[in-house]
C-alpha cells in the first residue's frame, strides 16, 4: 500500500482552517443581569487587547433573571438590561432560548438560590459554564450542582475574583513554598436567604483556600454583630483563619505564614484576572478550580454557620458534607430520571 503525501495546497488549507477555528469568536451567553459583574465582565471583554484570550469572547445574548425578594437583585435588572441592549446584545426570555445562540455561558445571577435551576438546562446542553459566586445559597444546592454536572459530563467552575488576583494566586502557583497557615479578611455583609458567609464573606474564604488548599477538617466560628472570626483546622495540623468585617473600615487582605517567609501584601486587583481564566476555560482549557475545592469551601461556610448556631462548638467538614450530600441526591433525582 502506497502512502500518498498531502499536497502543499491541502496542508495550507488545513492550517488555515485550524487557525481560523482557533481565532473564531466564542459566543457567550449571560444568565443574570442583576449584578455589577455582568456589566464589568462585559466591559473587560470588549476592551481586551487583540492578543488576549479574552478577545475571542463575544457576549451575544442574555437572560435578565432577577429575584423579587432581594431588592439588590431585582432593582438592578432594568438598567443592566438597557446597558446590554445598547451594546447590541440580544435579550431573551428563557435560558433555553439563550442556549440556542451561544457556545458557553456565564451564570452571573446574584441570588445563589437560583443557580441550581438555572445551571440545570446548561448542564444538559453540554456547554461550558462559569458560575459566579456564590456557587449556591447553601451546601446542599452546591453539591447538587456538582452532581448534575458530573451526570451530564459538563465542564464548569466557580470562583471569587479574589482567587486569581496575582498577589493571592501566587501561593497556588508556587507550590514549592511551604505554607504553615494563613489569615484572610474581607467585607462580610449578610443576606437572609443565604448561608451567612456565602453572600460576601465568600471572597475572603476563597482567598484563604487559595493559599491553604483543600484538607480542612474542622471549623469554629465566633460571630458578633460587626465581625466574624472563623478558624479552620486542616488535617495536617495547619490553621487557617477568616475574618469577616461588617463594622469599621473594610477591605480585602491575606497574611501567609510560611516555613521561611511571612507575607501580608496581598490585595484585591480587579476582575480581569478572573475573566482571563474564564476565557481560557471557554476556549477548551482545563477547569481552573476543581469541584472538590469549591465544595470544600462551601462546606467550610456551612460548618461555620452550624458552629455559630450551636454557640461556637467545633463542627467537622465531614459531618456537614454527609448530611448535605444525602439531601442533594434526593433533590436531583427528579432531574436525572
């Protein structure tokens, strides 16, 4: 059998088709026009330099959503909808209609209670999805989301923008540096429909886990009107602390205690580093945050809630995971039959 080498023209056409595909726009759909993230992410994509992975992202459709029982959600919808319309982005009346027009989805809805029902049709479609913080309003829904995604084999991730800010993410990138412990802090306003730290404390908790990694076993929380202090004990004996701020001067920060260093210069540096990760993920890149880590963060938050509800007793991550997993399996059964 004689092997026939492809002609120079055929090779050129193939290379051209590969290059064209590589540079073709990725049509993005947005679910939830009730958060500042929708407008901010869109602006970053529009203004991205041509050599950035973000330049391939093009928002083409949006489903406004909104939660009537959360004023900070529903009151924002009209203005953000007008803003998206002014950019020529099509506004649709259902998630199913959105999915017909896009290659990937940003689920930005402010209300974590909506994320399970809104992610469900996206998972069924198989289209990659970024789920904005919080992943869910509680651990049960977070586990349900992860299990649905696994069932439909759909790639997804969630993250606070704090994770990928360079002065925080360096601790994940430089794995050779031995970290003995860390303390993170952030604003920590509460919302009645959400487990306390999911609403805004998630930012500081995410920064803490970016430095410490997975492996937290036990959580203790002290809560006052203006402050939260949550102490996590990791399985290797390390200790991580989150301080949530509701009174006085607020800000974001991270102190890391290492075997041969002590650093406290981490700071919030905007949304762009997160949007870069979303762009690489939508282009077929690896999932940048594992579901295991995202669920452990939610379990840390749930255990903190249970600890303060029980007058500050330590609560194990395993106990809250087992209870929530049982509830999550029951919740998604009708969805996967």
